[in-house]
């Protein structure tokens, strides 16, 4: 799981060879979920509501960078780290 960011105990990652639509994964404790990059919504899994809010706030600030990393992952190129939520 190529980690691109970590904040408040949340790990954000993208997978190489993942499926459409463009999305990223968020892990918090033992819970894992996936979020659409274009729509910024939870598309798979579950997390506590407060964690979902933090993930979406972060993603809104970094949507363009997330899409760039998605394209890199699909091309099997190294991903860029993205700044955490402060």
C-alpha cells in the first residue's frame, strides 16, 4: 500500500493496478475505506463520521495532487507525498 500521507492516525494510500473510478484509500485503526477523487465521497468501507470529515477536508484541499498521484499509480511510477491536514 503506497502511503502518500498520514495525519491524526489516518493513513492515505493509492494502490498500483487499482480499478476505476479514480479513488484513494484511507485507513484508520483496523478500518479501511475508499473515496472517489472526482466526487469526494465515500465509495467503499466505513470509518467513524469524524474521520470521514477529516479525510474529505484533506482531500478537498489536495484533489489535484490526488489525481496526479492516481495517474502516476496507473502508469506504475513513483507517487508523490502529499502534505497532511494541519
